[in-house]
C-alpha cells in the first residue's frame, strides 16, 4: 500500500480531534480521524466538494447543536 500524504486543517492547530485528508493515487480522497486512524473513508473529489459546499451553506448545522 502506498504511503499517503495526510493533511489536517490549519484550524485544528494542536487539537487532538482532527480530520485528516489525503489524495490517493487512484484519484480518490481518503479521510480519517485522529482518534481512530485505522478507519479510513474513501470518497471522490466531486463528492468531497459537494460536502464542503453543504457545510459552508449551513446544511449540517443542526447536527452540531
């Protein structure tokens, strides 16, 4: 398995609850959480973009209350 270049948001600073993303060789995007790094979710750049746009638009705010 190739080594992934994991990146976390600069907003996470030194926090322990971080979401990491990494581009994979097959064109997908891998996501994992710092508290469970063995669990990796795979998505496409298009789906990740749609999710980010939804977050920015407030579509998921009700889940964080």
